[in-house]
C-alpha cells in the first residue's frame, strides 16, 4: 500500500528540459540562464519527492519501537490547541492541493507566491501538532526546527525523510543517504532531474549542504552584526572578519542538525523575499514542482498524523476528524485516515515478519 492517496504519481524517469548547449563561445539562451536557479530548486524538491517514492516506507513506521511505545500527554485544554494546529495544517494542505484545478500555465506560475508558503506552513503546523501531543507546546520556529531535528536523529522518521547533516562548514557529515557518495552532483554538466536513487540522494545531500550553509552564514552574521555578541580579536579588539575552525564548530553546535524541515523552510522566500520573482519568471515545469510539493507535504503530514492518532487512540482521532468543516472531512484528510493512519494502528498478526527499515 502506498502513502500517496489522491495524488497523481509522477513518472520516476521524468526529466527536466535540457539546458541549451553553447556553440563555441556563444552564450547560453538568456531566458534559460535566468531559469537556472529555479531549476536547481525544482531539482532539489523533486529529489525529495523521488526519494520518498523510491523508499516507499511510510508503513514501516508502525513497526518502529519508538512508534509502538509512543504515548501522548493530552488534556482537555491541550486537545483544543492540538485540534487547532491540525486544522491549520490541513487547511494549508487543502489550499496547496486545489491550486492545479485551474489549468492555466500563467496562473500556476503566479501561484508560486502562495503555494510555497502553503507547503511550508502545512508541514510547520503538522510538526507543532506532533510536538504538542507530546506535551511540547512551542511556537517559535527556531525551537520547532531544533526539536524536529532531534526527533529525526533519534529515529522518529522513516528513512525517506530521516536523513540529516551536522558538523561545521566545509566539514559537514551527511547521514542516512548512503548512495549519495557514489554520485557527485558537482560533476553534473546538465540540469536534468534525478532519475536514479543514487542521483536523488546526491541531490538531497547537496540540498542539505546549501541549506546548512545558509543557516551557518545567517547565524554568523547575526552574531557579528551585533556589537554586544560579536566575536573580537584578542589582540586588537576589532570585530573578527574571519572565523577559525573552532569558532565554526561552535556555530555548528548552536545550529544543531539540518533536516527535511530546514529544507522545507527554504519555501518561505515567497512571502518575505523578492527572490520568488526568479521562480515566477522562469521556464521550469511549475506543474511538476507543485506536484512534488503536494507529495512531500502529504508524506510528512502522514508521519505526524500517525503519531498523533497513536497517542490519542483511533476512536478519539476519528472524532477529531468528524469535527472538521465538510470541505476537509470529505477530502484527503478522511481518505488518509482510512487508508494510511487506521491501518498503521491495527495490531500486527502473531508471527508477522517485521522487515522494517529504520532511519539509522
């Protein structure tokens, strides 16, 4: 059984348009050149989706000891907060899913302004609900990021989204992407979408690296731009312009782990940064990008919802869903509950083979 209910599957051998080749010293087509950053971004998220589909491990979650021993801390008061978080997550996912109903390429291109944040905030509220059912009520995104990072490392997630990066800049360690080293993204001379497991893992490793680079540089700038926190030269007292290896190690400790959650947070650019215009004006396959986001969000939210249902009990979870507005009740939420969540909570038969694939 697959986790992709009500989602159109993409072909795993789908390819992005080939980058035009230059003749002699002639420059590449200008419109294509402008599309390169957007194509790289699409490649990253397509690789995420490809890896989820290739691993096909959502139902392994039910066999994880950490899942089987998962119990919530839910009071009447915290249940209301939990229901609100799930409503926010599902509403954002619903909005994300209905966008392609309008079969207009220009509209889809413009829709990136809202589909990017819809994908991120759906996963964010889902993550908050996952934490809330454990009695961890946090709204600060940096604290959520660190909590989710710890959960990834501790094995709460299946291998499909259980990879992560750690360590200081220029010395990152990529964990749980065993095939990434066999295929170098840097060696690619084209912008084709990954079409094999190894190339998808290499793309994910690169995505982790660039995302962690951004985190490290942002933290370094935040520290050094504040005279009260800036590190200074012991000799001159001047604010340091370069960090030592040891100082970067300290930054790495403050950042924690870089995970799928950090990668999804890259989608926030649409509402806060003019960089979104690069995507709106590009020649990438927007429909494919949107489908990848729908698939990823569905997978991430399914994992969180399974833990929540495990903590509440299936009866209470069904009651929660029954309170939803009809447009959600009769949509992917009910379908996912019946085809994914409920089967996970059915006790395995005696003597059933485990065969689980831990993200370890």
